[in-house]
């Protein structure tokens, strides 16, 4: 599951390693504050839940709201 973090496709989809790290931190904090997981969390740690949510495309960076430039499509 955590091996997905090494996926170049996943890193490219969110706009780089820094943005992936920021997205993981933001979503992890949301889960710790009581947000419901968007994937089946049975037997998974919070970190594994976050990575799976990102890998399945259920969690994304809202580029408009954040004021961050959206990554270029290759």
C-alpha cells in the first residue's frame, strides 16, 4: 500500500512530491480530527487509508481554492 508513494504516476498526478506530502498531511489531520475514511479502512492504519484515498483519486488538491498553480499535463 505505502509502495504506491513511489509511483511516478501518482506523484505526477498531484503535481510533485512536495504537493503529495502536503496532501497526505492535510488528509491525515482530517482523519485524526474525525473525518470519515473514503475507502474501506478495515485493518488499515490512518496512513494507509490516506494513501489509498489518494491512489483511488478520492482526495485531491483544490488548486482554485488554494491559489496554487495546477500541474501541467504531460
